[in-house]
């Protein structure tokens, strides 16, 4: 089936085989099996190996080459299929699927060659021509997908990727028209098969290998650009292997009637170099597969790098969050001190002075009771008015600290009372809506909901320049939902979060919500108002009742 000639320089191979260790004999018999099994060198090798490796006694050295050749590409395809899912670059991931298909198809083609040489193909006697056609179809399709792999690597984006697919389509068109011309010119069945094989290698194999080489060179630059020069070197070696495989390995075809294979063929190659071109192809396949598998390790390195970047980003977020928490805690403590100072000042200025005036007035009334009872009664009425005013001030102060409505009448009543107070102080209309079946909530949840509504309405009055606002409290099936919406000037939440001076009011609302296992959503656009939505699930109520949830302020 394969023609070979004697080479007078082939004796050096036998001498090398005699010097190597027994453990390497089998491997070297595959790698350096370039002599014809009908020649003197092949006979010498078989005699040398007869006592060491009898597994090859019934197979020619060409069959061993075909086996290793196919195994290299098949293993490459299998490795790609196992690793390609980890690739984050869609361009490289998409292209590698075609390289895997080439590995499987071309490996199958070489094994069909091997089984045909061994005459163990099923129904080979009856279906010899069918097997020949099947082999040629696999050969052509494998080189088409190899070329597709190359052009996909060269395409920088999706638009060029679609255009690049015209290249393998054009190659397949040239190949198909060539088949029609060949079928009309060559009528001898055996000669026709050889001519089609040669035509396929000229039109599809050589361009496909060159495209794969160019694509791998482009990928090598991409690896270097992202700082992965080691895998860039592996990719470059794979490109060199495919270049040798296509430009040299496929240029020397089997002898046929199609020029230039009439003289540029496997017989010329073995005359020039002393070993069959199939061994060169197998060697190039092994090198290409080896370095392709090596650069597949870049996916693992890329994954580790992304994990490290993610870990660094999480650490930075944690550090920034810790800084925000520290600043928030500092502001909470400062706010508590400021609140204490305000309470002390108001107690001193209002309640303290009123009590002092009441005490002095009572002392004067005591003296007047003996002298002028009518004047004493008038002073008592003034003192009564002063006491009532002092009580109002004291109740206002207590309500600012914690409204009694929240404990006595519940959250809905407290929200209605506070919204009414805001309407009395500011020129803004506030609508309060309570929906759903009322459920008794823990004190911490009621306080958090009330304080978030309080902070949101304070922001509406101070910053929104709104004329209307709505407060909606909904007792849902799984959670309690609080919404505060206004028709004011609005803002950009992204700018607020990325600002060098964050909104501590919004951070405080978010912190209160997070401590109760809830979620705070802020939706706003400039000139389109704002909506603040606080959702606290009921399943967190048990933890709150057990006292496991911390709080910030009251």
C-alpha cells in the first residue's frame, strides 16, 4: 500500500537502537520508525525488537506511526473539550471548539488509514470504495474546521467573525468545483482516489494549516498583551508545528496523476530525508498537540488570577465598608452627643426656666393669699398656663426622642401622626396609605421602619423641594414593605454612592435595613422625584424577638 525505497544511510538508526535503554525501545520504535518495513533497516529493527517488544510483530511501522499520529490529535481534541469551558475569552473559546473537532476528525482519519493497512475494517472487501469515500470526506472536513479555527482566532469581534467564515466557505467551494473537474478527467478508480486525496491536501490542508498558524500567532500576541508570555511561547511553538505540518507535511503527498504530486510526493521525501513524510506529520502533530495542551493551562492561571482579583476586590470592599461603618459609628456617637446637648439645652432653656418661674410664682402666691386673694387667683391662672405650655414643650421633646404613638398605638398611627406634624411645619402634602392585614411587629422593626420614614421625609423637606409626598406601609404575605415617594427634584443614586462625601442619611437607612435582614432600594432620576423602598421579611422576626439583632440608635 505504501511504497518505500532502501536508504544506504539508514544503518545509523540500528546503532542508536542498540545503545538506548530497554525502557525507551518501545517509545523510540514509534518516534524514529522511518524505515520501510520491507527494507534492510526495517528488518534489522524488527530483529532487534523481537525479544523486547512483541506487541508490534503483527503491525508495520507505518501502522504505529498512524496510531501515534491519530492519538496525538485525538488527545488534543479531548483535552480541549475538557478545558474550553473555563476560557473567559469568547473569541478563543468559540475557535477552540473547531480545533477540538479537527483533532477528533483527523485522528479518526489516521486510524482508518491504520485499520485499512491492517485490513481489519468491517466489511472492507465489500465496501472498500465506501470506506475510501468516507475517509476522504473526513479528511476534507477536518481540514475545513482547522481553517475555520484559524480565521476565528484572527477575527477581533463578532462582525469580523461572521465575515471570516467566508474563507472556509470559499475553500470548500474551490474544493467542490475541483472534484467535479477531477471526476470528469480521471476515470480509473484507484487513480481517482489518489487524485482526490492529493487535491484535498493542496486546496484544504495547506491553507487550513497556514490559517491555524496565523491564528495561533495572533493569539500569542494576545497572551503577551495580558502578561501571560509563557503561554504565548507555547502558542508560538504550536503555530510553528502547524506551519511544518501544512507547508512540508502536506506538500509531499502520495504519488498521483495530479501535478506536482507526480514528482513532489512521499517517494521523493523518503529519498531526500531517509524517513517517510508520515513520520514528519506525526511529529508535527505530537508537537502541536503538546503545546496546545500546554497553553490550555492558561485557563487555570486565568481562573486563579480572577479569583485573586475577586479576593482583592472583596478585601477592598470590606475595608471600604469598614471605613464607612467606622465613620458611621463616629457620626452616630456624635449625633447622640449632639442630641443630648440639644435635650439638655431645651430642658434648661424651656422646662428649667418654666419651673423656675413656677416656683417663684408659687412663692409670690403664698404671700398674696394673706393680702390680696383676687390677685393671687390671677397669678395662679397664669401659673397654670405656664405649666400647660411647659408640658407641651416637654411632650414635644419626648416625641422627638421617641414618639409615644409608636408604643401606644402602633406603627400606622405613628406614621400618620408624624406625617401630620410634617404637614403642619412645612408646606407639603403627605398622603399615608396602609394596606394588608395588620401584624404586630417587634419593637426593633417598628423603630427601624419609623426612623427610615422619618429620615426619608426629612430629606424630602430639606432637599427635594417637593410639593407632594406619599408614605405607603404594606403588610405583605412574606414581608412588611415601606415606601416613601415624592415629586421633587430627584437625584442620581450612582453619583450619591460614588461621591467622596456619601449621604450618611441614606447609609443609616441602609444599615438599619441590613441589620434586620431586609433590603433597601432607592430609585430616582434628576427632575423625576425619588422612591425609597424598605422590605423586611417576617422570617427575621424570631431573631429580633430573641434579641439577636443589633441596632443603631433609637
